[in-house]
């Protein structure tokens, strides 16, 4: 269910992960925009038109959860998907409390695309 009106924001401080996720999204027919930090995304032109955000939990300055809390104020309607190299039950609970799903890296492409479709259809995973 690719969107022709908005973009999927990918926020990860690892260039390789950003590139791989954006390549996957682009090849699936989505438009993507990439950011190396939460701060960069919050001041971008992509923020008002994003239809979903994929956020790494371990960002350099502002954590992924801190970014999600800021987005809850700026874009409460924005569906969130979290990714992390190390997933704990506590992180799973916090992601769920923030209205998002948490996937372990390396992210399974089919799972990510299925969750993304659910986000676009129903608003939250």
C-alpha cells in the first residue's frame, strides 16, 4: 500500500542502516526521507508530510524514545515503528506505551513492510 502523498521517515544514526531501509522502502514503492538524528527530523520539511516514522532507539543525542515523546506533541497522529540492535522486554513495553512496535535489527523486510502497511491502514501498529 505505497503512499503517493507522504513519505516514510527513517531516523537512524548508522548510514548503512538508513540506506538499506530507504532502499527497501523505495523498492516497495514508498517515498522515503532519511535523517541521522531526531533533531534533524524535527526541523525538516518531511515532518509535516510524513505518514510513518521508523526510529532507531539508540540515536547519538536524543534517544528514539525521546524523539517519540516529542512527536507525540508535534504529530500525535504519526504512526511509529522502532528498531534496535538490542531489544529488551522493558523497551518492548515502552514502545507499546508510545503506540509503536519494536523490531530487532537486522530487521526482517517482510515483517517491516507488513507493519508499515498496518500503520498506513489503521494508524498504529
